[in-house]
């Protein structure tokens, strides 16, 4: 058998997740915390002409552009951006979900939730964490550490100022929030403009 040459290993599931910390986020996060209190979830946050919203929308657009460039898409398609505030209080969580009509989904963490110490939690509980799950069915009990094809979850501890972006077919959830302080995020999605006319 011939030796496998560099470039001959083809990823069967080329799923990429974007993750970045936005610059000068502290002041904007304070504004977003204030805006989250009276927020109505049915409104599109990105329709507002507020300087902080324009700042966030600009960074989201830049992240989307980088995504398509990384994927080898020569012309970035026209996108319809939707965003909304989402706040979790103590004991709340968000169940597994994805966004079927959306091409890319994302979240911007406005604050870093401090977890209240609780005894007798399972070691895999990971309260106030955010998880992305592999959409493939099943798992491999013989998976080797370091093989990305068999890591079925990506779980992160939210940090205020961090932006994440992923293909909208991935299922994601917010684990139970165990802090007396609210956990504030901006959830957003990018829909292909051409698909909305169908």
C-alpha cells in the first residue's frame, strides 16, 4: 500500500465553528445589559440604529464574511440578519435546537455568568455552559483522544465579549443556569436572501 500523501486526507464532515473575542467590548456589553431588561423578544435587534447595535452588527457581518471566505465561497451571498436578546435566569436552560431556515447561526455572550456553588452536582453537569452537538447519529465507543471526527460535543464556558458562529443545522443548547445573576446573550442568524423569496 502506498503512503498517504499530504492533502489526501479528506474530511468527511468539514464542520467549522467560529470563535472570537470582539475588541472594545466592555463598554458595549454594559449598554447591552441595560437594553436586555425591557427587551421584547419578537423584535429584530439588528433593526435598531443604536451605536452599540451597529457595532455588534458590523462585527457579525465581518465574521460571516470571514466564514464564507474560509469555506471557499468566492462571492459572499446576500444575507438577511436577525438577532434577539436572550436572558436566562436562575434554573433556566434552553433545550436542544437548530435553525432549519437559517444558513448560519451564532451567539454573542454579553456577560460571563458566575456559577453559584452547589453540592452534589454531576461531574458532567457544566452549569451555565453552552454546547454544540454533532448532528450525526450514534457515537464511537472506541474513539481515540484527539480525533476530531468522534468528539460529538463542543462545550464552552461563556465569556462576555465572545462571539461564536456555526452552521445552522448543528444542534445547540444552553445548560441549566445556576447563578443569581442573569445570563445575557444575543442570538443571531443569517438567512440566504435568495431562499426567503421562495
